[in-house]
C-alpha cells in the first residue's frame, strides 16, 4: 500500500501547516506574509535568537530565513536549529538577495534557497513542495514510531532515541533519568474484564503517562505488553522521583475498578534510575531501572522505587 495522504487530507494538513518567517526588515516580513498567509498559518520573528526560541516552544513545519540580520545571522541560526535535537528536523529555506552565499546555506543544512526579489508564485509553490515532503515524512515517522494501540511511541522509537540521549548526556556531562513501569495484576484484569477492556485500559494508562510529562523533551514509549518506559533528559533523581510519583498517583486517580487488586483500582509500579558517568551502553541504566521496578513489585506494588 503506498504511504500517502488522500488528496483532501493533504490539502487540509497544508492549510494548517505553520510557516515561520524570520527577517529583520519589517517590509520583507510584510511582503512574505502577504503571499503565504493565504495558504498557511504564518508566524514571524525579527531576529535569529527569537526564531530559535519560537522553534522550541511553538515548532513550525518550515522556516523561511533571511541571511543578514543583527545578532546571530541566518547561517548561524540555521546551524543552531540543525544541531539541536528538538529542532533539527524543521526544514529551512533561505530567502535572500545575496548571490554568493548559496554554498554556506547548503552547508548549514538548508533544503532550499530562494532569491530576492520574490516571485510570489515561485515562493508559494516551493514552500508548498517542501511542506508536502515534511508532512509525508511526519506521516511515515508516525507509522514507524507510534504504537497502534496506545498511540504513544513504540519500542523502535525508544531503541533509536535512547542512544542519542545517552551520548549527548555523556558528552555534555549532564544527567538523564529513565523510568520503567509495569501495570499491576494486569493478567488478572484481562481474565476478569476481558482483553477488549484490557486494551482500553492500556490506551488510557499510556495517555495518562504521556499527559503527566511536562517538558517537550520528555517522552514515553510502550516497552512491551503492559510495560512503559519514560525518558527524562536533563533530569536528576530528585526530579525523576517527582515525575514518577505524579504518574503513579495519576494512574491510581483514574479510578479504574480492579476487583482483584488490594488497591481496588488499576495501579502501576515504577522503577527509576539515572545515568552514571561510568555507564557505557544504555543497557546499564535500563538494567538498574528494571531491578528497581521489580523491587517496587516486591514492596507491594503501586510504588515508586529508585
Ligand atoms: P504484576 O503485578 O506482577 O505485573 O502482574 P501482571 O499480571 O501484570 O503480570 P505479567 O507481567 O505477567 O502480565 C502481563 C499481562 O499483560 C499479560 C497479558 O495478559 C497482558 N497484556 C500484555 N499485552 C497486552 C495487550 O496488548 N492487551 C491486553 N489486553 N493485555 C495485554
Ligand atoms: Mg536582513
Ligand atoms: Mg509485565
Ligand atoms: Mg504487570
């Protein structure tokens, strides 16, 4: 089956795509915005610094970038976006009157280069073409990296991303924390209420874990059957304990009846660990979290253990 949007889905997604225009000249912003806001949602920034902040807090689907600006220039802005995990997948198109800097733009990681003065139709068509590629890339990533049942990331996503997180934490000499969690008495839950109801609870628990996370860099993945793993970059043990307690309480707080649990409701046991600078592969932190999860089970379940 071809992995493609239905035409109507693609049109709808394009209409709600976010374009960030970055230019220090108000007039340029007005001209570009006038052309593009007929087709897309447009946001603007008048410096590289502001653009980087916006890309982190309100991620656009594409960035149109001027080269010559006060403060950090366009090329540096692009390099910053491309070397930050959170923003590196946002396509960047340079829009400039410079003729001799094209090479630098490609080197900085741009996907395209549009020469001023602007031809409105060319601008719109090129932005549209790059947005279409971006949307198809996002759709493909979703299919590859999302768990169908729970709609959180799958094991493949975890395996792919944990290495990057571990390497950057070791390089920057910072911490990160990992929480491994397993629903309590879930076999019995299925036995009593049936697998269909069990699947509903799995989805609800996964979404509750996801909603308990606050930073954009935190994520949850389904690790196996009814086990989930949460990754908390730049977080020490104290911070990770807070997140773990919050998750545990939020799951209990759902109030999903479980006749054969001593807690009366569905609960979760959580084991946590943080990176040690002596760690080599990421199996070390995983194994520590796994041991702690079993300790949480042994301590009576519905418990956080570090
Ligand atoms: P414990 O408190 O020790 O974790 O007990 P448990 O019953 O949860 O233990 P165990 O890990 O052995 O059981 C996991 C069960 O989770 C087995 C299976 O019935 C259920 N499970 C795993 N994946 C799925 C799924 O995709 N859907 C449903 N409905 N149930 C699942
Ligand atoms: Mg300028
Ligand atoms: Mg289990
Ligand atoms: Mg279990």
